[in-house]
């Protein structure tokens, strides 16, 4: 079982809720290696006005995982019209 904590970089409103850096502060991660994004899933939220995104990150040192769910406006996923 992992004994570290997760440290998120400050949010960047131009990119989304999280930035690309997430670090698991386990005992073996002395170099503060960033976690690796290992799974991303999307689904329509009830009412189809938003899309939910679930992202899973894995620590490159001890294999611990964490997951976050973000919710985006559905128009961001529509095809542009000519």
C-alpha cells in the first residue's frame, strides 16, 4: 500500500482544471517525477449539456494511482461547422 500524497500544480483556466504536472510524494520518488496519465474516458452527462472526463494517473515509482473527473461544456466536443 502506498504511503505518499498527491501534489497537483495550480489550476490553469486556459488549459482546464489541472495542469500537466501531478507528483506522488512517496518515499521512493526523491526526484519528484511527474505521474503518468494512464487512462482517459469520456461520457455524456445526463441531459447531454456537458461531457465528463475521467483521468487516471499512475506514480512511476510505486505504481499508486489517483483519478479525477472533470466536466466540460458539450459544445467543446462538437465538430466545427463551415
